[in-house]
C-alpha cells in the first residue's frame, strides 16, 4: 500500500516523497506549504487507515452514514474497507460531485468542529434526557423554524378562507401519520398549497381525524369557520369502502348473468375484478386501467349517485367563471346560483350589488386585451390583482377566490409522504412525532423557509420572553 500513498514536493511534480521518509516528530517535518498545492490535503481530512485490516475507511461517511448502499463506494469505505490500492481513481469516485453524500457528510463534520460540538451523545433515543449538543440544537432549531414558517403561511392566508387537504400514510415504523395541507389564494392572486405538518393518529376513523384537526387548528389559532372546501382522499377509509361496494356490484351482476345463462362457469372464470391504480411513472399501467374501465363501465356508472345534484350544480356554475375563449362560458344567472352556495360569505345586500357588478365586470374584462388569452381561473385571479381589477370588482374577486380554494386533487399531500421517506428513514426511525413534523415543514417548504429573514427570527425570540438586552 505504501508505494501508492506518495506526496509530491512543491519544487517539482516528478519528485516523490515516500511516507517512510516523513519524520514521526512533528517538529522535524517540513512545512505543509512546501508540498504541491494539489497534494497538501487531498484525502487527509477524511481518509483513515486500519493497520489491522490493511484497509482504508472514510471517517465522515462513517459518522453520517446513509443506508443507500453500493453508491459511491459507501460500503467499501464504511464497513468493508477499501484495499484496491492499484485503483486509486476509486477515491475520487467515492468523493463524487459537489452534492454527493460524502461531500455533504464532510460539510456536516466541518460545521460541528467549527462550533466545537460533539458528533454523538451517550443516548440519542426519544426517552433520553441528554441527547448531546448536536441533536438538541438541531431539534431546537427545527422547532423554532417550524413555528416561523407556519406563521409565514398563516400570514399568506391573511385571515382569508382556505381549503383543507388531508391524507394519511404509514411511516417507516408503520405508524399512521396524517398530513395537512392548506389551499388558498395569496395576496397577489396566486393559488398555493402549503404544507402545515403531520400528526400521528391511532387510526383513520373520521372521529380520530376530526380531533387531530381540531388540535392542530387550536395550536396555531386557526378557525374552522374559514374552511371552504375539504379533500380527504382515502384518509377516512373511503377508498376501501368504494372498492368493497364496487366488488359487491360486480359479483351481483356475475350471478345474474350466470342465472340467465349469458356466461358460463368453470375453473378460473368470473374472478373478482377491480380498477387497478395507474402508476405515476409506468405508462403501461395506464393502458391496463383504461382497458379495465371500458370493460367495467356499466358498473362504474352506478357510482354516479355519489355526485349529488348539489355537487353537479356547483361544478356547472363554477364553469361560468372560466376566462377561456374570451369568457365564452360566462353566465350571470349561473353565477348568482353559485353565490347561493356561500350564504356565509355574501350578505343579502352584497348579493344584490353583485348582480349589478357582474354586468360591469364582464364588459370590463372583455374590452381589456390583456384578458383575451387566459387559460385558467388561476390566470384570471393573478391578472385581476396585477391590473387592480380585484379592487374595482371586489365581490366578483371574492367569489373567484372561493372557487379556487376548492380542493381538486390531493397530489400535494401525497408528495409530502414522499418527502417523509427522506426525513424519517430506517437509520433515523426513532425520531419523535413532533420533531418529524417540524423537520418536514422546513424540508417541504424550502422556498418559504429560505425567505425567512434573520430579523424575523430575532423578533420571534425577543417576543418569547422578557430579555434584559434587545436582540
């Protein structure tokens, strides 16, 4: 091994210095500046050598090891040891690019050493009273940042109405976690869906989820009266109920066709069918889903009763606000029916004024060329704020915001569960529920988190308690 670990002198790139020639007495060694700049600290800050195994190990990756194996020589430099001395290029492969796991681990080590913090404590479990400076500081920082970020989200809502998106999923320890996302229109007319946090729930019954939502709203001083739309996907077991109902209808139809002699029986025939869920990245699964949908279309149509007359009317009336094709679908009568769905948001006087305001509004936007090529209600909302028409037609804009807050899908909540896999892993499976929620808020809402200024954080610390000195 020794013949491969050589240092080059600064005087010439060809002169080699064997490790045997390096004095053991530090006082007798030549200065580090006398070595070539590219060789002074190439691997010295992380590479360790085991005399007993005659192998090299990576200190930084050992301290912040990732469970993703066989990437960048992770196993070789952490558990097995590196001994391929004739393949020195593997050292550079292990280091990797700027944002590789190794370089991130090195940065973490540098940060801890600069602050004089220990890397680990005696006991980092949830029950431990002293988890060490690093864990305690990280936990405290996450808690404070989570409060600041959520406060910024609430300020974005600005005491307005919002939609509530809820879904549940199990974490790496199979604990049920309920994720909560708010959908709202911000001050500049942009539709946003912001992640608020996750809450551990014992089960997914409607009563349990209701209590969890009540506690979350009470924590941040929010009112349930401001909710104007709710989406729960499969959070209360509704997806399983639909599946059971679907299969029940299918079995009854099969029995009827068998009794009528329309189909034959036999081994492997007339098995239970369902609609397979298409995968997000495997487009072949979409073909299978569509093919099964055509096959079972007569059963699917029997679920139309789930869309009540009220829901159908709501969707039809909402379409009258669409700006596409120069507001071709605009219908004042349908929009007035839409207002009736929101009795708490419009007084009787405002409803009368709104009927007159619609006439002025439609003439105004049709004459304005900036509104001629809009594609969606979101585009209309942003442009109304940009052109100050939300001030000229405040009641129309209020109705538009109410429509935009209605949840269309719960994809944002599902992406939050994807992020949870990065925060709570098998190697960090003892992370507490509140700590998990705090870290997820900072991880998912990175854009908002980075926009929080130091002055905002200082102001929060100043208002937490009386201090002798103003921060």
